[in-house]
């Protein structure tokens, strides 16, 4: 599998940017990396707002990939529209092969409860990876301190799809804490998802997200009681189809 960046170069980049501000990571990714086809994957959480705000100041037309699962909170969709207008975002909705109703008919009701892995794969992992098949690299809002599963996240890494496709994944705020993120939002007078004010700490599809309680991990409200902690989009998966990002 041909790599866009060699392992040595990836290691050098990670050392270089470990103590740099995320804007420098994003600037390098969008201007100096040599990777032309780039996008941000965003669920419109606080971390994503930071990354989008920094990135569109460098490349205003950068595609913002949003996984429209059909299961989102109404507040998420409303905030997405608000921030899109405020920042002038180029949002592209990604959808899976199933609607909420057709998924129910094909697999049974409430699959997110009895098989959350399959539900996440159908509605998030596969649609995202189809889009990634048209890209050279993508940026995320992943932070190391948000969950034990992310504690060793690099700033730059290779992300592999099947069919010999590799792209570069950038986690520009990997080194930031939750406090850093909210400090940035306050400093730049940026809005935040309204469900944070009700006690939510990590927000995704409504059926799989609850408020967190004092002392709980930030992502404890995701798939609570199932043992699942990640949806799977931060791992390469098999996908034999891609989508045309010029058509939104």
C-alpha cells in the first residue's frame, strides 16, 4: 500500500507540532503538506467548532463532512445551521444506504440498542469512508484527554482504506484539553451546542447519547451500558465505493 507520507516524515511532523498551536498544524496541512484534497469531519461539537473556525480562515471553501444519520438531536441540526451561516461553512451531508425507516424494516427496530456496532457502521463508518476515498487527507476534532481510547492519538497519522487507498489524518487539537477548547470558544466569541448547557459532554445520535454525571468520563454518555466507547470512524474500514464531493 503506497503511503502519501513516509513513516519517518510522519514521526518528524508529530515531533515538530507536539507543542505548537493547532492553527500551525492546520496551516501546514492545508498549505504546505502537498495534500490537495482535504476536508474536515465534523459533528458540530465544541472541538469541531475550534477546528472549523481555524481552518476556514485559511481555506474558506474547505468541505465540512457531516454524517446525517437520521438520528440526530433536533438541537444538533439547528446548531449546525446556525454555525454554517455564521462561519460560511461548506457543509456536505453524508448519508448511508438506509433511512431510519428502511433500516428498521431491514434489520428490525432499535438496532442502536441491540447492535450498536452495526448501526454505527451503517450510518457513520461506511458513509464517511466513501467520502474519504476522494480525499488526500482529513482533519478531526479528536482530543487525547477526552477518553482513554484516545490517550495516544498522534497529531498526524496514516489512515488506510482498502483498494490500496491511504490518506493522512490530522488531529490538530490532540494535545488540547477540554478547558483549552472552551477557552478558545470564549476568546473568539463562538457559540456552542446548546445540549452542553444541559449536562451533555459528548454529543452524537440521540438514542445513543445521555447526560454525564459528576465524576464520569467525558464520553460516558455515549452508548452507556453497552461497553462501546467508539463509533469506529477513527479506524480504517473496507469500502469499495466513494462519493463525489463536488455534488452536495
